[in-house]
């Protein structure tokens, strides 16, 4: 009997079963990033900690398009980006510097890390004032969005400590002049957070191009964000993002079900 891919805590399952569910969830997330047009050639990563005691993670095979990622070809690596199981695919170890820093910071809150280089996301990351509370989705990040100054293409292991410090207790960060980063306790939660952050950036870029921004006051923005969180908690099954992710899985199956294999 196949385990459900939503409404289940993969880290509460036996490790082998939990990993297979996680592989399918993460593969689906890669396909969805491709579907929404958030890719930048073969670059960027979505990573997830594997259930069990070892500090192992799943990452995309370097060189494949996101629509070529499947559950079985995801690569298992350690916290330094070294491959720990046989695979026919290489890994972008340099690209894992950012992810390893965040995974190491708080393994309970940051089980999944998603980092993208989207046009709207990079545009907002290049703005001095960053993300502004001008839409419902952007208010979800008011008071809960971190910023990290650009240090180059993140090849220096020393940057990991600064990434951890700048993220703090938040689960979303703008890497200035670089791109977006979110975390989650599950793939569905992290994906919903990424969707909302990307949408907030798209709205801001569009609104700024059309005219003067109408910025919400801090109290209204914070209340809106808190209300959004409360709604998500009420609507969730096991965790935030389950309902939305289940709907997206149905969409993927209609487009191409090979992500499951």
C-alpha cells in the first residue's frame, strides 16, 4: 500500500518509509518550481533532511533540468555536500554552502530549505528597502523576514555562520542582490512559504512599475500576517501547506506522473 504524500509526518515514520515519501515530495517540489517558471537553467537547490539519525540530505542531481528530477534520482549527501550513496549524478557542492548553513542552524525548524533565483525575487533583493507590506501575501513576512548582504556566489564556508546569524528565528530571508530563501518543517510548508514570498515579490515589482506603492502601516501588516498564519493552521491536516500541496500534486499527475518514480 502506497503511503500518502500529504497529511503525514515523514519524520515520524520508519526512516526508510519516511525517506521514500520525502523523495516524492521533494521531487514534486522541483517539478512545481519548473511549472511556475522559477528556475534559472540548472542552478538553485531545494534540499531536505533525510529521516533518521544521520545528518544526510536530498538534493537535485547537478546538471539536470528541474523537470527531469524524480524521486529516485535525487542524490543523498552529508552536511559538507559529499555523496553518501552510489549515484550516476554529480552534486554542486559549492551550491550546498547556503543550504548546509541553514540546515545546521536549527534542524527542527529548517528540515527543508528552498533557494531560488527568480526574476521578481532577485529584483526585490536588489531594492534598498527590500520587501514592502503592500499586499496580503507580503504581510505574512512582516517582522519575520531576514536579510543577508551579498558576499559573492557563496563559495566561502565562513559565510555559513553569518547566514545562520542573519536568519535568526525566521524562516524566510532575502539574500540581497542574490535571491530568495525559505525553510520549513516539511516540504509542503516550505513550498507554500516559497510560493507566497515569490508572489509577494511579483506583486511589488508589478505595483511599483504601475505607480506609487500604497504601503500598509506596521500594525495592520502584522495583524494581517498573524491572521494568515491562524487560517493556515486551522486549514492544515498535519502541517501547514498540506492542502495546497495536495492540490499541486494532482496537477502534476495530470501533466507528467514520472516525478513519482
